[in-house]
């Protein structure tokens, strides 16, 4: 039996990834596939937390030009992540696994509030923990949230799911000469201004020696392959 190369991980899943071919909203076939992938990855023996974004529903950073403050926009975006989290939790449970959505924003009518202790207890009980609401504060991305939660929950790595199979020197869809990296340090990612994660997330990961594995979520079984040490990915770490 294949054993996971990491025993506890945070999977960073963008909201856009849940939109699938629709471009916005939640694409049902896509969320079902992602849920099945998470359940298969957990079956390897790994404890899994998922930090989910909200860009498929609402991007707070885009509303400042529309008369809404950045703080208010970010809070609206965090509410979108709660909606995605609830949809992902339901999809995971349809696949036969247990899941719990925890939110850094207090919305007790719809899900539990996040605390490190509560998340650890759910992980210990074999549940996939869906972490929504960002950090609970404006001006922080869900990339930073993913690294923060990984540090709090003593994870071995952050698995950053994207639409390409690793980190490139430029957008490979626009620049055919873009160079793909197999490995680089957090500092190199910051200095090269690589856009796969924001600089705050990379800096927090560097300070806590938290590796980030960047891979494509586009194919079924992608998370399971990464945890098995297979497939294409870029490792950002010391």
C-alpha cells in the first residue's frame, strides 16, 4: 500500500477552481471531482485540511472602485469562501467521507467557528476539515490563510492547487519560453516575484520552514498523486 509522503497537509483550493468551465459560480461536476480527489488522498492515510477561496463568487479586492471600502469588500469575499466551504463539505460527504466546515468569521447558524483546537479534534477523528472565512481579517489572502493554518495545525506541507503543473518564470499560457522550476526556495520565490502565491504567504512559509507544493488540480487524482510523490509539481522550500 502506498503511504503518503506527508502525514498532515493543507490543500489550498482557489474559488476559481470550483467554477470549472463555467468561469464563475460552482460547477457541480468539478466540485464532485475535487471532493472525490480529496477523499482518495485521505484514504492514503493523510490528515487533510482544505483552505478554500471565494473568487468564483466574489473577489473583495475588485470592489474598491465601486464605492465599497477594501475592508467591506474583503469581508464580502470571506463570506463567499464560507459558501464554497459548505458546498465542498456536502460534496465530500456524498463521497462517503466525513467533513466539517469551520469559519474564521462567526456564522454559527451555518457552520462551526474556527479554532485551532476544534480543527485538530476533527482531524484526529478522521474528518476532512474545510477552512473558510480566510483569516477572519481583511487585507489577507487565502494563500496567506493556507500557510497560517498549516503552521497552526502543525502540518507537513501546503499543497497549492493551480491550473498549471508547477511554478513557472512567467505565465506559460502566454509565454511559450516560460521556464518551469522543479524546486526553489521561499526567498527565490519572493525575489523573482513569482505570482503563484503572494509575498506575505511566501514570507510566512519561509519563517516557519513550511514547504509549498504547487501542482495542477486539472486532472482527476491530482492530490493523491502529489501525496504519493508522483506527478508534476514544484516544491518551494528550503
